[in-house]
C-alpha cells in the first residue's frame, strides 16, 4: 500500500558495457540482481516494495520504502555484482537514485509505477554521463542533499569503481554483518591452489578499499536523507 505523502527511493540501473557480455553472462548478471534484491530484506538493509523489475536484457528497477537506506543498498548491489568479476569479465551496474513521492504503484511491475521518485530516478540515469552512480531529490534547496548530489556521490562513485572483485567480496560480506574471520571462512578457495583466504587478507582488502571511511560516509548519508525526508 502506497502512502501518498511518504517519500520513497527508486533505484534504476543498467549493466555496465552490457553489449560486451554474452547472452549467458547477461542472464547471469540479471539473475544475480534478483538474488541481491531478496538479500536486501534478508539482511535488513532496506525494505523492498514488491519485487525488483528487470527488463530488456540489461536494465532493472527497485523501489525502497525507507529512502535513507538507498546508498547502502546501491553499494550492496554494485559490490554484489563486482565480486563476480574475473580476468575475462567485469560486472558492474550504473544506478540512479530518485527520492520523492509515489502516486501509483504498478500491480505486476514496479516499472509501471508513476510519481516523482520514478521521474527523478529515470532522469538521473538518462543524464548520468560517465558516472555509474547518480542521485536526485525534489527539494533542491536542501543544502546537505545538494552537497550529496553534486559532491559526495561523484566522489563515492570514483572509489567504488576502483574496487576489485576481492575487495568487493570483502565489503559485500561486511555489509551483511559478517566479521573478518567469518568472511574468510566462507570465502571460496583459490581455483588454482585450493587455498583459503586468511582473516588478515580480508582485513587488508577492506583497508585498500578504504571501507571504514566509506562506511562512515554512508552512515552520514543515511542520517541526512532520513532527516530531510522526515521534514519534507
């Protein structure tokens, strides 16, 4: 049930350089996105309204009931894809986040919904340019969200883009709440040597990715969006 005065977050995305992926790899990426959308609720990262909507062979859309979680969810989705990359294939997705009201909700498909949140999200993806992460919000007079849109998000995007598959896997599991020891225990063994990763190696991956600093930024973003949407 949609609350007309409530603010929602819409994430609209498409696979990066999808034309270079085989149909089999595109299908694998889309199936991965579907699984990630389920895990968002499983690990209390946000509340997904309905189900993720996928269309064509490389595009998707997701509606979140609590908009303050949108950046954490976006990072979770990107690292969840990037961790599947290898020397031959790179997986990633562009994501445009729109925050605003929802006027009508598509009963069978989220992409058939209407409202400012969907408009901003779609517009952001159309104008994203060379970035992989974009953010738009209705209240352009909010200084914190303006700084977020034009400063913090582009910087965050640059950092995420450089994360390797190993760093992405470490961050993915850290977001899920696992300790470094738990992450090491469930890490797939090396395909050539069969060796398992150590806790120290997991810690080193998180340090290289500047994860502690990024996590603090995500917490600040969550607080700012929550305050802005409650006052709107």
